[in-house]
């Protein structure tokens, strides 16, 4: 099995995470064009934090992200930045979100390290979310 490792100045790592989070009340508000803008915001946060989005799918009522995050930055900080920035920007750009939800996201997040399952299987699972 071949592993791809990343490194910064003093760490060599392979930290891949599967993250899932939902809008408040699991409302189905993540539809076009909101879903496309959300993908842009998430990619922007990843670029800014030197993280890598391996796969991403936006469902109407939840978000799946497969990413690799520098352990010195931390997955918790990455998720807080994604949720905070996307909530602020999406609610500014799409006023209907403000009228439907008191806040965009729930406080809950599912986060799993991807080590037990082959990465290709997790990618395939996320890619096939919309096909169900």
C-alpha cells in the first residue's frame, strides 16, 4: 500500500478526515446556487490553511468533506473556520437563509479519521451521495 505523506518545516504527516455537518433543523437549504457557493468558500478556507480537499459533496441537508489537514493547525480549528465563514458569507449573500434559520449550522459535527477504510472507498462513498 502506497502512502502519500505531506510535510511542513518539522512535521511529516498523513492526517485525512471525513467530516459531516448539517444546517440547523436539518433543513434542505443547501441547493443551487447556495451549494456551489459553499464549495467555493470551503475550498478557499482549505487553500488559506494549506489543507487539501480530497472530495466534497453538498447534499440539500448536509455536507460531506474528505480532507487532509496539517496536525499543527488542527481539524477542530479548520471545521470552526469553515462553518463560521460559510455561515456569515452565505447568510449575507442569500437573505432567504436569514429568514429561514436563526443560525445556519448546528453545533454538531461528525469527524472520523480515515485510516481503517481504504481512502478510495471513502471517496467513492462521498462521490455517490447524490446518486442515492
